[in-house]
C-alpha cells in the first residue's frame, strides 16, 4: 500500500496476539485489508505492536473512540 491512509498503529499487544486475531477483532469495524504484527529480526519473537490497515480510512474515527482489549491487554 502506497499511502498510510487507513493505517492504524496498535501498541501494547500481547506476544500471543496473531495477525489473524487482529484482523478478526478489528473486522467488526470495517473491511481490514492488512494486519501486521512486528517481530524481532533476530529472534522472530513479536515486539508487542503492529498495524491494521482498513479499506475505508473513515473507520479510524470509530475505532479510536472505543477502548479495546485483545488477549487480555488494553
């Protein structure tokens, strides 16, 4: 994706949270084009943050109005 429109930073996620889980959770707000959980290049372990890209950038306003708990992390 060439633009950052519709891209949301997700910080403080659990090391157990997968890209699929992020997609399923945020899919309730609108169509999710991509999810990424950032991983350490050396160990391959998740780094505790990721990104979600929505098809419609207007969805971000709705997402940012709510508090979210995924895998026990706020």
